[in-house]
């Protein structure tokens, strides 16, 4: 079973348990249901009437900005991976880079479609190349990208891992800001995507941290 499917099994069990239990009437009509919370937050009970309302809540400005910003954020990560392909001899880093590239390319396609389906403008995915660009959290500056491009071997490996860890931590900040925005992430598609970004990038940060520690200890 795919990793993402396994990660959602606990949520599925909660929903099935709630469906099989004998519910008590909830204020506003309907039996109570359980809505998964944002990363780090508890599941909460809502009425069926509230669940119906949530399914019809339109996307917010914060939802749109999150998707637009994350496209540029992912685009820079892919550029970093492209540099790695010719600057490291480590097989473990090449494997990690292929995973990052594949997942983030797929997510850019999904985010692009999400915006198009809602008639929202597409961002300039390469706007971060401008020196006056406002960067998303964790993104490398033009100078930092130039330093990465100039490095080779172990020096590149350390810069890449430190930079990508910072980059991923920035994505976690973007997810936190999304969930903290009033009314945001209520639509099921963006909720699931933001939750996946949070879980996936936390796991990759752990993996990269371990690799960086190995490099530092071998100096």
C-alpha cells in the first residue's frame, strides 16, 4: 500500500468508528461527526449540518496564496536538485534528490490544476530569480543559489543538505500559516495536500539531518 495511503489509515479508522457508533444528537441537527485537525491539532466533533456547510465553503485568499507561493517554492527545490545531479558522487544524495524531484513535480502539476479549476492566476514560478523578489519562507537567495552552483563534492553536499533542510522548514512554516488563517484549508483537497506537505517534508528533514550529521562527523 502507498506510504500516503498508510498515513491516512488512522484518520479512516476514526471516521469508521464514528460512523459505527451510536451518535448523540448534535446542536444544529444531525449526528456528530469527527473532523481531522490540522497537523499538531486534535480531531474535533462537528454536526452533520456543519459538515455540509464546510463542504460548500469557498476557498479563501489564504488558500490561493498558499498554492501560488508553494509552486514557486517547489520550483526552486527542483532547481537545487538539478544542480546536485552533476555536483555530487554520493548515491544516497542522488536517491534523495530523485524522490524530492518526483514528488514536487507531481505536486506542481496538481497545484497548477487546482488554480486553473478555480479561475485563479498562475504565479511566475521563477520570480525568485529576480534580486528584488519577495521570497517564500526558507527559500534561498540568488547569492546562496550561486554559491551552491559553484560548489563541488563534499562542500556541495553540505551546502545542499543545509539549504534543502532550510527550504523544507520554510514549507512547514507556510503550512502553519495556512492553518492559522481564519477560514483557510476547509476545502478537503487543500486540507489533504497541506497535511501531506507537512508530513512528507518532516520525514525528509529527518533524513537530510542524518546525512548532514554523517558528513560533518567525517570531516
